C-alpha cells in the first residue's frame, strides 16, 4: 500500500489506503448486476479502515492492483454521485456504484465487471476541481470479460458522459495509457485539485498466473468538455 499524506493527516482522518482488487477480476459475485443506490453520498471516510503508520506511510508496490490516495478528513459535505457511464464510441453504457473501502483495506469494487465503481472519497460530479476516479474489474471467472476491455480501443477526442439523477457531465478523452502497476503516478490519477478531469482505471497487459494478477493498469484520462 502507498500513502501520499503525512502523519498529521493520519491523526485527523481515517486514512483508507486502498487498492483495486487482485487481478481486476473477482472470485465472489452477486447473482445479478446491481444498479446505483442514492445519488448523493456522504464524503466521510469509513472509521474502521485506519492503517498503522508503518503500513500507510511506506510505499510497497505490488502486482496485486493499483494503490489509491487516502480518503480526505471527515466532512459534512454531500456529493453528487454518478450513476451511469456512457462511451458511445466503444459501445459502453454501464451503471456506476459509489464505492469505499472494504474491511481488508482494498477498494470495494462492484463484483460484476458490467458495473464500475466511483471512488466516493475523491472528487464527484459537482466538484470544481480534481479527478473523478472510476475503477472496475476487467473480467470475472463467473461473468467473463466485461465492457471495460474495450477501453483500449478509445481514441483521443472521444466523448465520455457521466450521469447522475439530475445532472450530466461530459468529458473528452485526452489519452489512454498502459502503465506498470508499480509505476502508476498516484498524485496525477487521484488529483484533488487542478482542472476537472475523469480517470477510468482497470487492469491490462499480460496476466501472470503465478502472481494472480495483470501486470499493468490501463488508465483513461479525459477532461471536461
């Protein structure tokens, strides 16, 4: 796990240093695809997930997934959650669920690869700055390959639409990059300031059966159109 905050933040917030689950595929899945719950969710991080200083402040790259920045300190603010991701250029139209942190410290991704998760402790549709981060499984043993496998076909300039119950945000693809999981630039992907952006992250590259995961991450970066 990798942390990008110091001890002062650790003392004031429940830091949730999270990873996308092992191979961007999931062993346990519900019988049917779920759709999103309420369109507003609290931004306060879960209180149980408080890693020790040693585990949260020491970078330990792993092929197991991608690390994410910790949650912000608790706040009373509520946020507009995306409920649908649409990318017409590659035929993607899938539900979005707000996700947090599982008891094991990993990002609690939707088990079905036909659903993508929005990291609710980062920027949202109504945030004036920073990156909205979506992450999902590439495939699953039960359901097979999910729609995110088509992300690699995206070309710069393609439009991406995120919808909530009462609003729509449109982004234009800037680039699609495949990077080693150990080289992922967390501060860039999980930016909480700067221009508004969307990052969609899944796994990519060769699958390592011995290590139980894909070698790389596929990251789509899009800017507000």
